[in-house]
């Protein structure tokens, strides 16, 4: 599963270096990240050769959804009938829907079926073996 734009990731390189950032572009040849503080851009050349492990932070995505929900509720409860307020509500609702779709896509694409446990038949331990 590849990281998607706007997702918070923790990357471990093959040389032991590690970084945190928010994905702006991700491909096998070149990837772009924005630092969490927002004042640095990170470019990774030959992503597939240099990156050993990527940890996707799902909690950050849930936090972003909560923040969008709070903004929507605050705008919705504002006592105005202004066109700008209505436009903001529509934009926030679209962002909420987009965030929800991304979460669902991630859940569907990250689900992998593991080995199905087989049934093991045997003799219970409370029966005595013959001849002992």
C-alpha cells in the first residue's frame, strides 16, 4: 500500500536515517514530503531503492477528520444567513466527505486475508492410553 497525499508518515531508510513528514507526492522514483512543522520540504530520490520501511500514521488521519468535523459544527452553529457562511459549509462538507472516502479506501486496500486456521483432530488428554 502506497502512502497517499496528505497522509502523515514515518520513513526509515536503508542507511538508518529516519524522518517524519506529510506526503505531497509518492512514487517509486521520487517522493516529496513536507515536514510536520511546515517549514521544510523533503525530496527522496530513488524511493524504492532508498526506503526500507514506511509507517503510516492512521491516528493523524482520524485527528484531521475530527478537526474538520469541529470546524463544520462551528460554522453550522454560527448565527448568520450569509452566503459566505453557506459556501464555507459546503466546502467543509466536501472536505469531510473526501476525508471519509480516503479512510474507507485505505481500510479496503489495507485488508489482507491471512492463513485460515485448520482444524486439528486429536484425542483428549483425559483418556488413558492402553498399555500404560
